[in-house]
C-alpha cells in the first residue's frame, strides 16, 4: 500500500512500547525467531529499538517514535498495534480494530482509495 499511495498520502509507523519484551510478556514466536528486545527504559533506547525494527524488517515507511509517557499510544489506543487513516482535515477516516487480529491493511487501503476521490 505504501508503494502504491506514497505520492498521494503520507504514511507513518508510530513505534510505541514493546508488546513482547524479554523483560515482560514474552511471545513464543519471538523466542523461536531469536527476537530478544527489552522494554526500552529511556526515549533514546526506544529510538534505538525503533531503528533496529526498521532495519531488521526492511521497512521503508517513515517511523515516528512515541514518547515515554506513551502519549500517541494512549490517544489512539494503539497497543499492541492498530491501523489508522487520517484525512486531510485531520479526522479519522479509518480506525482498525486492535491488532494483531484487527490488523487489516486491505481495509485501510479502501479508506485511502475513498479519500482520493
């Protein structure tokens, strides 16, 4: 979706608190894949982990990093993940269900298409 619409819309990943840190609720899939990330204790640590995430997942979408008060996470109910489409007036055009089950890029893409009309 990013590759298709990046010239018509702005896309961002907002890195929030770690959903499955080594020092918290560990995910079996992370264990199997050798993913070992502690919950960042400072903003600098969070920025570092976010950068590693971009690199390791080979993501090209720009990433923003939430503050340590988790302001964006709280404002958008983003934990553990969620998709939003915000229109040109700053209004929510699409709010996906809570992930990972509610993480449905095709639904978000439909909202982006409708905005282009």
